[in-house]
């Protein structure tokens, strides 16, 4: 069993839900979170937001699933990210679960 964690900007909510469904992950939870980016090392003229600290409306999804499903979701997220022209991507983390009940 694996613990699947996905973070993405709120705009990608529909796409993440479709990926979960397509990979066979039928039970999951998600919550609103604030994404934060420290751009203090970025030149002001290349910083779109014009400030050093940026927050974004984001989501975090999580689920317990078998490896086959998590591997599929990881593949779909990578394919999605490769087609994006924005800096924001869907981030997927898969963790081993040693014990659960």
C-alpha cells in the first residue's frame, strides 16, 4: 500500500480528479491550501507579480492506494506537466506505508 499525495494550483482541480479516476483511485480526500513561493532571489523585472512573496490558491489530494494505481497516476501527472506552458505543475509524491489498520 502507498500513500499518494498530490499538490496543484486550484485551476488544475478538474484535471487532478480526472487523473485519479483514470488511474483507478476511487477514494481520496482533498483540502484547500495556500501555496507559497519565495521569489526574493529572482530579479524584480522578471517577477510577474512584482513582489518577493507570492501565495496561490492550491489543493492537496491524498489517498491510500496500491502501487499499480499510484504508478499510473504518476505517469499521467508527468504527461500533463510536459504539456504545460505555465510554471505551475502538478506535484505527486508516493510514500511507502509500513503499517496501517
